[in-house]
């Protein structure tokens, strides 16, 4: 295991404990991308009490842009659809010192020009992404843009 993959695994484990402490059932799929052609998300999460059910792909990166292969996103969507869960990307821009931002897949991702692949920039993730608390329904943080639209 490389240091980079070790950091990603630790981030997944930390999220497992956060979801569990908030009353969610959670399952981490070790080696989610390896050893099979079948789609397999990093985390499967759900709470009947909160009526929230997710399959998550988790990424930690040091750059300002995350690129994702179309096959990975399509696999996440297919897995989520088979369960009736919501497909979500959790991304942590490590050098920013912030926590995870969670994005709806594929709606909140940008299609790479002349490609089937996707990307998300730090700026866009901050603009449209949800915090952990927002994702689990603990609170709703109103975005400035949404607030201004309501006032018009």
C-alpha cells in the first residue's frame, strides 16, 4: 500500500465512523476498484430514521481539479440505481484544510470537453457541494445564490 492510498483508506474509515456515530448503517468496500469488473462503491450508507440512503465514491486529492473516468461514475450510478440509493461523490481537497464536500452524481459534475469523463474543481465543489451535516440532513445551509434568488 502506498502512502497516497493509505491516506484515502484512512479518510474512508474516518467517514465510516462519522456516519455510524450519526445513526447510519455503513459498509466500507475494501479495494472497491480492484479485482473485479463489477461496479463497487467505496461506502454504502443508509438510515431509515433519517430517510437517507447513499452509495459513495470517496476521493482525497491535493490538486484543485479532480478528474474522474466515465466508467467509474457510470458504475456508481448503476450500483446506486440497483439499490434505489443516491449516488454521491465525496471529495476532500487536502491542502485546503477543509472537510469533505459531497456532490450529487452526475448532476453536480462537469463533463470534460470532447470526452465522456468528468471533473470537479475546488471552486465548483465549494459552490455546489454539501457539507457532511447537510448530506445527512442534520441541517441545511442556505447558499448565498439561493438566498438572493428567493429575495428577487
